[in-house]
C-alpha cells in the first residue's frame, strides 16, 4: 500500500514545478513584448498582422506577476507582496480609466521609460489611455494579484488556498475563453464592446498565470484530499462555465454573421431591382426615340400623348421632354407642378449634364441631378434623336430617385429596410429613421451609365426577426445544465466516498455485530428475490399453459372443420344424385300415382340433409358468402319482431344499440342466422323464463385489453361488437371448452343437432371476426361477436342471377366431374333436354376431348375440386385453345375459398352442390345465353 505522506510530497513537488514553469513562460512572453516596444519591432507586439498587439503595461504586468508567484513559492512573502501590489496598481489604473477616472498618466509614464507612444498598432483606438490594457486583462491581473497576496500573507490558511485556487481557475478560464474566441471567430470572447481587446499571446500568457496561481494554491494545501479531490467540483464548474460561454459567444457571432449575409443579400437584390427599373424606363424612352426618328408623319400632339402615357405607366418619371439641339424645350410633359420639370430649369440641367460628360452627347447618357431649388434628387436620361443622319435634338426623361428606391423596396418586399443612396453629388435618398437600424449596414455600388451610386442598406427594427434562432440560448442552457449535472455527479461521488469511509470506520469498531446484520440483511434480500423469481416463474407457466390450451382448442376446431368439410363434400355429391333422380321420377310419375308421395318424401329428406351439409360448411368456413356493408343496428332492428315471436312470453327481450355504430362487411343472411342461433340457444338455456339482451357497440382493442381478455381477439384493432346476454343456467368450464364443437349438445336427445353454435363459430370466423364467451353457472352467459370495423362504403350486394324459365337446347356441353354418379345424372338431365354432352372424369381427360373433338364446344361445366387437374387449371388451359368457349363452375366444397369467392364476385356462372335438375338446366341456359366468354376473366 503506498505511503500517503510520500504521495502528498510527490504531488506538492509536482505542483510547485508546474507553478514555476508556467510563471517563467508568462514572464518570457512579457519580456519579448517589452523588447519589441523598446526596439520598435511591431512583429514582436503581435503574432500576426491581423491580431491585436499586447500593450506595454500588460507585458510589464506579466513580468511582475511571474516574479510574485516564484517569490511566493520560495517563501519570500515580502517581494511577492511588492510585485503583487505593483501589478494590482497597473491593472486598477487601466480599469479605472475605462470608467473615466485617470490615476496614472500612462502615456507620460511610457515616455519617461523611453517607450515611443506612437508605436501603438491599434490605430482605431482614438484615445490613448484606455488602449494600454484590455479590461478583461485588467480583471485577470486583479484576481491573480489578490490571490498571490493572500497566499503570501496567510500561507497556512486553507480558506486562502481555496480562494486562491478558484482565482487561478477563473483567470485561466477567461484566458481560455479568449483563445476559443480567436479559434472560433467570435470577437466577443476576447473583447468587450468597442474597448481594447485581449491579444492572442496575452491570452496564452494569462493562461500560464492562471495555472501558476492555481498550482501555488495547491502547494499551500496540507492534505492529498484537499489538493486533488476536494477542489475537483469547483474546477469542473468553472471550466464548464468558461466552455459554455465560449460556445455561446461563437453561436451568437455565427448568428450575427447570418444576419449580415442576409442584409448583404438584400442590398444586392435592391441594387438589381433599381437597375432593372431604370433600364425599363430607359427602354420606354428608346422606343419613343425610334418612333420620333422614323415617324416623320406623326404630330407633336401624338408624341406628347405618348409621353403622358409613359408618365402614367411609370410612376417614377417626373417629366419627359423634347429639347432641340440647342437645348431649347419644344415641349415638356410633367407630372404635376414640379420645379425640376420647368423648361428653363430642365434646359439648364441638360446643358450642365452634357457639359459634365464632355461635349454634345451622341449616345444615351444618364446622370445624377439635384433640383437647384427643392434639392430633390433625380436621374436625367438623355437620348439624342437623328433624322437623315443629323442630330435634331434630345428625348429627355427625368426620374425621381426617391420613387425609384421606394418602388424597388415595395416590389422586392423589403420595406422594413432602411436605405441611403449617395453619389459624388451628395446624398440622393435617405430614410427618415436611419438611426433606428439594427445590425451592421451593407454597401453596394450601382453604376448606370454616368450615374455612380453607393447604396447603403440597414435592417429596420424587426426586419431580421425571422433569422433569429434559439441556438445561442440552447447552447448556453445545455452547457450550464451539463455543467450542473457533472458537478452534482462529482459531489455525489465525493459524498459516497466519504460515507464509505465512515462506514468502514464503523465496521472496524463493531465488526462482528455489523457483519451479522449485513449477512441477515443480505439473506433477507436474497430470500425476497427468490420469492419474486418463483412467483414470476409461476405466472409465466400459467400463461404458457393458457396459450397451449387455446392453441390446442384452435387446432382441434380446425381439424374438426376439415373433417366436416370433407364429409360435406362427399355428402353433397350423394345428395345431388338423390335429388336429381327424385325430380326425374316426379317428372315421369303421374300426379294421381300413390308412389309420387313416397318420392316427394325422399326429396324432402334430401333437402333436410342439404341444410345439414350447409351447416357443416358454415362451421368449416367453406361456404360461399355474399358480403355487403352492414349496419348491425339495422340488422338487429329488422330481426327484433321475429325474435319476439320466437321467444316464449316468460322471456323478455331488450336491445341496447349504440349510436353512431361503425360499419362491417358481412353476409346479411349468414349474420341473421348467427343472431337467431344465439337467441335460440339462450331461449333453451332459460326454461323457466328470464331475460335476453342483444346489444351493439364500437370497440377499440389495444394490447392491454387483449392481454386481460385472452381469446377475445388475436390482435389489436377497431371492431364492432354484437353481444347476446341471457340470464340462463350458464355453463361450466368443461362445457365452454367444447361448446363450438359440431354435434356437441347439452340438450336432451331430439331437441338439437349440436350444429347451432358451431355454425355461429364458422360464419364469424369466415367473416374475419372472433367469438368471445363468458359464462358462470347459475348466472347466465354472454356471447360477444367481434367483427372488423371499416369506413362506410358503398357497394351492391353480390347476388345470384335472376331465375330463368327452364328450357333445353341443342348445344355441345363438355361435362367434367370426377364423381361418376354425379356425372352420370348430370349427363342424363342435359341429354334429356336436347344437349349433346361430352363427359370427362377430370381436367386431363377434358383437355384431350377438347383437342380431339372436331365440332364446336359451346360450354364447359366443370367441378372445382378434381384429381390430376382441377377446374381452375382446366379453365386456364382451355382459354388458349378454344377462345369462344363459355364456363360454368360447380362445387360443394373447396379448400381454396378465396378462389371460389372471386368466381362469384366476378360474375362467372357458378352452381353450388347439391343441385336439382331444374337448377342445373337454368344455370346451363344462363351461361350459354350470357354475353362474352367467361374464361377471359382473371380468376387465377
């Protein structure tokens, strides 16, 4: 472990050497500048011709200040105090002169010392005394001399050492700020207002003095804690403030630069607008001259009228005149009673202008002119007119400078700028509020022929408000906030370290008891952590089991649905055969034959079986829907009367319909079946009476709601909710788990098929919705149907084509059906009514028949689901081989529900199994009589 005493000695030796070296460096810079003043070498007074020079008293103060620090390090308090007082006197005298108080004649003092006062490079400073030392330099010397004096007078005082270290940091911070100003191009960082600015090598030497003073204060501290750690927050605070001020000044100077560029751009734009307006007026005069030269037949009255028109069109004109070669006015058209437009004055002014440019002008001449009486400024444009090669006179235009400038200001949208126009003849135009300008003005030269203008543009108050940005304030606030946070963090670290030392001390005094308490606390914390982890694991396990149960239930329902769909497919084929043969028998059996009733009974049983298969398809979500935009409030209101007849008198019915209910897309008939099935199920659950409530509402489900209600909907979104609530006997958990399974029922035998709620489940799922169930034994049940909410849409309901009269035909029909019994009965029905039928068991065989058959095939009737090649692929292949063929599709089941739905939506004839002979004939005839070939519609 290192020895603290030796470590402190090493640190004090290091800071002592640092104080001596930095002071010697500052003294060397001061001596160099003093030599420059005595030798008359300006190169030693400034590091660069563009930089500020270090003044004589500043260089002398650096030498004295370095001597004071070195003397204080050596223990010579008397020379240190003497040098410090001398530095304080020089800096105080310079500082007081900025306040108008002169204690010492610095010019006389320098003369006595042999320094030539005319060597001062800062020629822009008019007064001699304040130019000897910058005010920020004087402040730094005052701080440094006060710190060295207090450290010399009270060498063992910790307070004096702390104050001295802060003074050294402040001096170094001001010097660093000046250097940042030079690096960042921010003059405000090294100069205050219009006073003398700190030179760049003054800032470097002042930084060395600041390091020397801070090192001297650290050398006076007695402990390593005081020397290194205790002062760290104060040092960081001062450094952070200095850096923040430097960045703030740089941002402010950058913003001022942006404002100056904006003013410069405005001045250029104004200059261009004025020049453009002058050329536009000169163009009008040039056109008049051309017509005067070549329009010999024109009368004087006509030209005067034209001149009057130009006066009206160009408001800047004061007069347009015709002068003879001898400058005699032939006619003058003036705007009002202007003195400068009077013939005698105009004649004298034009003659003076021609004389000014030298001789008789033979080309366009534009000169400045001041009205001899009103002193109103104007531009005079003279265009010589020639006829037959001889100059006969002048077209003269007099333009008001004020009107030109103010027109350009208005036209350019810069009315909020203050403008002054000068020429060699004097000030031609000046804004009345010149002293109210904000920002540095810009000067632009305008040369137009013989006119030479200098345009000065300055922003009026508020003109540059749009360019002001919060950047300087943001920089300052951010820097200060960062400094405060860093200082607070350091203080917290120091406090934590001190508390840690106190805790270690307490542990040494009562080690055993403290260790026991700490271990007990640690064990309690570990136990609490273990309890939390166990609880969290149990919660995660419960959620995992719930998700697994939901997944298992969904997989089971999906498997049952696939089984139901497959059974319905085969059953539909059988029912098609049964119903077809029954109808054919009915056509052949007379009405008075007793066997006819038996066949009709078989047909009714087949119809009941067909309805059963439709329920199976609804559960497996494989029936064809006819969706439309629905308002559930309207649907419930239309069903309310029927539901009241359906319910017994001891069951009350209430509807709670939400206003402004959203729109859903669903099959109206299927949705009505959902409501009726739920109402019937609720009725059977209330054998002794009760109450049934049907409600609607809008619901916006977020992540938190779905987490609280698993199973309501798998994803967040906007829904319309249909709720059916009864006060029946309710269901237990086991019953709820199986309630949507097909053929599962809690009713006695003969009262239900077990397909009511499974049909509800299938219809809602196929419509893109979700079913949520909540039930308690003895308290009732609530079913909630969540359907996606959409914006209100307009669209017609997709309906089947209108029924036609059943007729036959003589066309050729390609019949493609994999079920032999269905294919046979369909072929018999079609041939019985005159059609020629080409049967095929699958798509491959149908393509071969289409290729080999030489005649015309008007219609192909194909099943959608077949082995080897289905109906979808067959339609695509036939489209390229027989373009005129028509299509009729049929199916009782398909796993590609989206394809079958597109078939219906695009108007392709479709026949759903089971079908009757009459329906088959009607569909075939409708497909043959329809316009266009349906294979051209994109269905793939």
